[in-house]
């Protein structure tokens, strides 16, 4: 922490680091997410004491222990619920949810979708490594069909969730995707998510180098990014590849697909609009790649404003107090028909 | 009628000391409203009373069938009573199914008022009658009044321009009017309530009032009845009264707790019978700073409440047994986080979905032990509808002071039943606020699990407090620092210290009071909603000259410090419960006492007579 010349307090990365030794496996993608968050927070102009990290269970959910903020490492899948409690009780706090693909999409799927539709003011970071790491290598709800794991020796027969499609289907007002190999992009997505008023959902493609190494390597490695990652930028045509030779177009049904830029009319190239109220184009984009082995969009898919649950709750409280005055206990217990018994 | 005296008062009304009336009809017939109104007017009149609503789980079970019968029993008296009455003296039966479903509960000689219009072939068949009981002599043991309630109601509503089909729905008001005449109730409160309730539906309002007056006048003019009855006001302690159900009293107790702790409440719950009324009522009182949230499920409700407590508010959730099953893991988390939390369990019949609308006390073991690991939690139980206020307030106090989840057990009978409530002087409620920690507690450091040596409670430092940032979780932690710790000795210590913290509450609660004397041959030990009926059963045994003591437990965990001494002061111990013997198992295990169990799980309260009979049998042995 340091005072700048204007007298306002500036925090540093160190202010957000706890004294606990970080205990993820060496080489885990979680480290880079932690670093990105710890580097970003001093920039956000919020104090550590006004920041809360809530997690569920899983490798990524150890995250709060490493942050010198307030935090709860809660129970499997329930982080969005616990975080909702913090957020509605204290709208003055910055509340983050740290979760994984098993935590958020399997055991906690219900809480995730309802938190998104309510639009509780939370920043939700989902570490998607497409595997159960903490329990040592079972397939997850985002693992591909056919995946051979300890619990699926003949290949998984579970069809996976697409986390962004789930979030968009659940009426999320802010939806973004990033990956653990690009700190700048991660930082930008986390910043945007933090600044969004309402529930912000960020999926991070995160490498589990022990149980699912290289799951995203075909799109996130330094030399493949240009041709495999499609960076969405609001208001710009969706183009990628060497010399922007590739682009995304929508067909007459609104389905997105990749085309060669020189084979389609410029007007047919999709111009990204994250503020579009109708989520169907964002939904199409979320499904452009069936697997993270095909050209995959990253960036902010959707960022729209709508009523925020905690704000509305506050508004109702204020309205009730304005209309009826502050609660009077004696009047409350004595409400309705009463009578007097004289001694 | 069994309970009347022979001296007729000058106004021709015959005086009774008490009467038990049961209104019964189809679940669409408005019997709950009828019972509620009769209860309210009796309360205002000054009688003591206890009610017992009983209705099917289905919103509209097939009309005319036994399964669809809804009833409301009210016991009114001119003296202090504690039960809704074992046996109704009067049954109002709106259709054959209502008659059939309730006849078995009546004693011979009881009065039955039947709506003859409903005794047609189709309804008789639906109720399973081969012949019309009004004609086949099967009701000879009762005093039957046959009244065409539907057709008189229709006729009374005719001048108002109400369609006959709509008018028919006011027949419950006819019954209410008739019973009001029979028991000399004032008409004004019912008319006034109806005018307000149906202010926006003028035709319904007018039809109901017309039907009510028609019923009242029918009593006065028809030659069926020679005279009305009257039940004088009961000599209740002086003060200001209202009638209250357990769920409403619970709500007020929680709000009072929040006010006296100077902490806003966050109440999260998922709709479940019979606890939903707490959510409904709290939602109406946002001006007390109560944030209510209808969560997506029971687990989320518990999670939201825990998050709110972490954030420095009073986290509360309520549910019934199936919801407690689901919340179990979150309750374990709250025990591990050592945060305040109040969980109200409005018990109902189980297992599984069980009997959603019927009462039971079968979640005691669930409250005590229904979590994995060594997970001790204070448990309290309310004894009567109005007592839910005090019990809820006490649950809040303990949760805050000891930073622990507390389970308050009520049940379906308490939740929906009502009684007159001597309003508390809220200015005398204690201040139960607890200070937040705002400074480091170990040199420059803040240790989130550095305990108060007396209460063993850990400090409560809430987000927003500079310098006290800390992380807590469900993993085992080192005492003091709160850091994750898997050391065997530390875990052993933490399990014991969490147990000691809860056990230590025993020194902060009143000793168990005994109604009776040491050396009385038999002690009846009760908990929860059986208080009233056990009290009545014990009184009956005493009037027969037996020395019987009664002790009632509010605190189930920890037990009052003197419970062992109380048990050993009596040669015989009887534990009546609406389960298959849960408290008796606990006291047998804890105190090596040969407690005898009296149990039933019929979904309705015990009868005082059952208690009395068992007492007499045990004394005979």
C-alpha cells in the first residue's frame, strides 16, 4: 500500500496476497489466473477489506485462501448461493465467485443458472479444465464424449455442457471467455466483468497439466492462437487468421460459421455487438467451435444492462420504509384484532 | 353437551364452561376461514381458546371425497386451557364426506349440524355411504340438526343479484352465522372483517354478509333450537391480547431478535408446507430492514443465509423436515465457519414427502445428529403458538452470542394453530447485540479463531473492516489462526472445542422448571408442542389424587444443567412424543434413566386422555 501525491491510497499486488503458500500442482493454469487477478485488483480502486472471494470445492476453489481479502471456501457447488447472501446483505462490497467446471456445472448447476438469471451483482470466474482434478481425474460435465478417464475407461458417454451456452441460456447479462495463456486478455476480461453491474460470467480455459494436459493447446499455444482464437471486439467485424483472412458469417437461420474473408461479401461478415439484447447471435458464437480444437471465439460475448437483483431488493426496502416509516415492533406485535383483559 | 352447567342465565342462554366445535367440509368450502373467524370473534370476546386446523395436502382434492375433507377445530372456554380438545362437542358437517371423516372422533350425544342440501346420492356415493345416514338411523346416538344451508344461503343472496352458483359459495358464512348465534358471539367483528377483506369484491362481500346474517337469524327464529349457549370470558391475566398462530409468532420473534440485536435480517427460504407462511409474513415487513429471498432451492436458502451472516447480518432460513435434509451440508459448514445462523424447522409427518400438512415431532434426532462428522448444534423447541415468539427470539440470541447455527423446532400444529397471546412489552426485551471485532486481537495480527475464553465464541469481523481480512472455510482449521490444518491433534481439539462451546450454553439457559414436587412418583417429561396436552393430562391425573410432576424442555441441546437431577428425583419417568421415541432415547442414553415412552404418529396431537390413561397405568404398575 502506498500514498500517491494526491493523498489517495494506492494498493499493490502485495496487498492482495495472503501469507498462505500456494499449493496447486507445479505448472497448473490456476497460477496464471491468480496472478492476473492479484495484478488487476490494485487497478480497480477497491480496498482489500471491501473485496470478498467466495468459492466452492475443487482445485480452483482454494483460490480465496491465497487472497488477502475476506473470503469463504464454502461447499461443493454452493458458492453462488453463499456469494448471493454476501452481496444482498452488503451491496457496498465487491463479491467474486471462484468456481470450476465440476463445481459450477455439475453439483452446483442449479445455483449458477439462478444466480445468472437473477442478475445478482457478482463476478463469477469459472475455471474450465474439462476434468475433475481434486478427485484425481474423472471426466467432468465439460469433458468431450469418448474421453477416457478413471471413471470412464471405455470413454465417456456423457454429452458435455458448453458453459457459455448455459450462461446465455440462463439469461446472463455479461458473458465472456478467456484462457490462461494470455494474461493481458484475462485481465481485460476480469476488468470488464468486475465493472459490469449485475452477474458477470467469465469462462477461463484452464490447463490441468496433471489430468488433462493440453486440452486447449491446439487453440491457446502461442503459434496457433492467430488461426484458432477469434477475438471478439464490440463494433468490429469478426475476422481472424493470418492477415484477417478468415471471418465469421451468419446463415439465414442465424447459425454462425467460419468463412474465408475473400470469398464472402464484406457486408456479410458478422459485426460483433455485445449489447444486442437478443442473445441468439451470442449463443451461435458460443457454439461456433464444437471442441476447443476448432477456431474458438474469446472475448465478451454479451454485455447488456438489466435490473440487478440486489439493487431491486434495496429499492423495495427503501420503498417500504418510505411508505410506512421504520418498523415499530410494538405496533407489529399488536397488529390485527386485539382486545384488553382487565385484571 | 358434556360440559355445561344447569343454571340457565336470565337471558335464556345456557352457560357452558367450555365447548369444542369442529367445522368440516370440502377443501373448497372455506372451513379454514370459517374457523378462523369464529376463533377471532371468540378471542375478542375474551374466551381462552386453542385451535387445530387440519386440511389435506392437495389444494383441491376431488370434491365430495373423504380425501378432500378440510376441518378446523376450536376449543373455547371460560378458563385457562392448553389443548384444542380431545373430542368435539359439536360438528358442523357441510357434506357427507365431512360427516363420515369426522364422526369417529365424536362422543355419543354430540351435536351435529348437517347441510342437508349436500346429502344427495352423488355425494353419498363419493363419501362411500350405501344409504343416507340421515335416514338409516345410524346417527341415533347423536343430536342431529338438519339444515338446508345451501338453499337458504341462495335464497338470502337472491335479492343481491348474485348468481345461484356464486351464492352457494357463501354457505360457510351461513354456518358461521348459525354457530355464532348458538354460542352468543357478537356479530360485529365478523361483519367488519368481511367488509374489509372483500372490499374490492362487492358482490362476494354482500353475499357473505347476507349468508352470515341468514345463519344467525335462522338460529334465532327456527324452532330447531330452544336456546343459545354462552361461554363467559376466561379470567386471563390482565393485559393487551391478540390471537396468534405459531408461524406468525415465529416471524415476530425473528424480527424482534433482529431489532434487539440491531442487525438487519436476511431471510432466505424455499416454499415448503407448513413453513411458507413465515416467508410470506416476513416479506411484508421490509421496513424492518428484513431482506427476504425466495431461493432456488433449500440448499441455496441456507447458503444465502450463511453468506449474509459472514457479511455481518442476521442470516435466517426456515423449512420443514425435507428441507432440513437438503440443508444438512450447509449447516455443517456454518458449524465449521462458526457463524450465527437460525434455522426454523416446522416439523411435519415424514419420512420423505410424508404428510405435508400434518404435525409430527420426528425431527429431533435430525436436528441433533443429522449431519456428517461431529457437528453439534444448539436445538430449541417452542411449546405453543404464542411461545414461538419467545423461542425464536432466544434462538437468535444464542446464535449471535455463540456464533453458531441454532435450530428452532416448531411443528405443523403450532404453525397453524392459534391461541390468545398476551402481548409482550417489547420495551423490556433484552439487548442481544454482539460487538463486531474491529481491531487486531493478537498484537498486529487478527486471528479469526481466537476464542472468547468464556463462551468459546470466535470473533466476528465483517467484510469492510480494514486490517482484519481473513479466509474461512469448511476444511479443518487451526484453532486461533483459522488456517487450513490437517494435524491429527488439532482436529481432535477442534471437534472437542466445538462440542464444548455448544455444551457450555447450558450455563446460560434457565434450569428446567418442574411443575410438581421432588419425590412425586411419576415425572412426565415433554418437549415441543405436546406441552399443552401433557399439562392437561397431568392436571387430570392430579384431580384423581395422584402426585404427578411435569417438566417441559425448551432446550434440547444442550439440556438444562439440572435435567439429570430432575429425572433422578422421580421413580418413574414418562416421555410422550409425536414420534417413535426420540427424546426418550436421548435421556436414556444421557442419564441411564428407565424412561418410558408414549408415542404416536397419527399426524394430529395427542389427546389429554391418552396422557392421563398412560399416567394412571404407570402408577398402577
